[in-house]
C-alpha cells in the first residue's frame, strides 16, 4: 500500500503561528522604538515612505517620492514636519521647492513650532524664507518664539526675532519673556529685551516676568538690573524705526540709503 504522508499534530501548527506572530510583534516594537516620541501609536503605522525618507534625511529617496509632498498621517504629521524635527534642512528645502506647505492648519503639528522646540535654527530660516508665519499661534502651544524660549533655544529665538516675530506674543498672557524667566535663561532674556520685550507685562496670575523667575537666579538679577537702568536713546530709536517699518518691510532695511553701520544696527548685527 502507498505510504500516507505524516502530518504533524495540529498543536505544532498553532505553536509555529504563535512564534511567528511573536517575532513580528518583537520586530515591530523594535522598529517603533527607533522613532523616539511620536504623536501617537497610530502615527507610526500611517507613515508613508515619504515620511520615512524625510525623517531619516535620505535625500535621494525623498526626491523619488515628491508626489506625496503634503501627505499627512492620521495625526496630521507631514514630511516637512519630520524633516524639521530631524533637523534636515536639505530635505526641508527640497520639500518646500516641490510644493510642501510651510505651514499647516492650526489643528496639525506645526513644522516651525517643532523646529523651534528642537533647536533647528537652519530649518526655521528656511521656513521663514518660504513664507511661514513667525507668529503662528497654536492655542495649546503658543507662538514659535514662546516655544523657543520655553525650550531654551537661543539661536531659534534669535532667528524668529530677526524674522520679525512679535516679542510680546506668547501663550495666552504668558509672554516669551515670562517663559525665558521661568527657565532661568539670561541670554534669551537679554535678546528679548533688546527687541523691546516689556518687563511689565502680566500673565494670568498677574505676575511680571521677574516674579516668575526662580528666586536669586541669574534671570531675576538680569531683569531687576534692567528695571533699574534707563534704556539708551539709541535703543529707543532702533525700536521706534523697526516698529514704524513693520514686520513686512524689515527685509528692506539693507536697501535703505543709510550707512552700512546704521543698517547693521537696525538689524541687530
């Protein structure tokens, strides 16, 4: 009689399937861990190849995927957001050149806020040059300048101010100066004061910036000294001229028929 092929017991099939599923779960867990903190677990699963290329700084791969340039995950994350989060200004530029929106909706994760929180000053420069609003106010976050100050990112704060950011706009009544004082960031405080930040602005708790600084901190000392020192006439003139020109015309300063030294002064250079 012909031999009948042996068949493994049914429980062996179940064991194999279980092991395979465990291997897949383990691989997925390891892969997810490489991405760091994401908006949610669903965001990872919904990432397109374009998101992957932007996040990893793979320029050649990015160029082949530009048909999805404004693709979003279920959480609204765009490839431009990923590029700014990773600090890849080259990828950010390529995306912008091919139609990526420098700024999304209020309900979506914002590239300029992400760059401001991560210290990606070059990405901020690029976003501003492509028309991103430096005063883009997201209700639960505030403005990019506020985020930069709260994250203690001096270069980002400087870039935003150079780009015309309103030094008084923060998060509700908390100004960027409040954020810098709370974080004891004297260098950021000095830059904000140079751009005309008010030391008398009060937040929801009716506190001035100096009152939110840690007791006996460097931030407190800088603010108390500023309160006791009258502003120079040069500083008052610079602020008046810049305010008169308005943010939309600050880029015209280099074209004014003024001595180079004076134009540099007006641009804080």
